[in-house]
């Protein structure tokens, strides 16, 4: 294999790894309020023991950066929202969607069942749907680069 062949092969592998990485559901996502269209927080979604978890790493709403979960009526009451786990142990399904029983909204102090998937038309958009009985809401979160 010539030097230029190795360089070309290395370049292709690097480009492929960037493409594969951009397709991942894991990483940091900016939540967008589906009612106001304004950014609210940055959530870090990660995989641990084959399950999906997500926690708040930053609040983007001006004046709420140090917000506490004052509406919570459990051990989270009065605790900072930053650092709080809001997606807990979601499982991957064959269709590429992740489903779980715990999508926590600290603003409402409510827990929903959830379904989470990448937008098939734009891998930089994450669809996050919360269910309460037969009623649901879907938000689109945006990938945070870097």
C-alpha cells in the first residue's frame, strides 16, 4: 500500500467516524419549549449499562440558571435542577426508538412515560415525546455541537 493510499484511507475513515458520530442519539441537546419556541436547557444524554439516561447540565432561561425544584414533592424538593436526572433507564427498541417510564419535567414536577428518537430527516433533531395516559406532547430538541 502506497503512502497516498494510506492517507486516503485514513481520511475516509475519519470522515466516516464523523458521520457515524453525528447519527448518535447520545450527546448534548438543547431543549426547545414547544409552546414558546425558546431554548430552555441543555441535556446530556448518555448510555450506561445499555440504558439511556439524561441529566440537566445547564439552564438557558435568563434568571433561572440557579433554579430549584420547588414544586417537587419528593427527595428532589428544593434541589438544583442543574444536575438533575430527567431521563432514567430508557430502553432501546428494534425500531431505533428509546422508551421508558421516566421523563421528569422539573417545571411541572411531573413524571411521564417517554419515547425518544432521532428525526429521520435531520439527525441534529431529537424528538422527545412525553405521555400521560393517552395524552402526549412532543418536543424537538437540537443537537449541541462540540
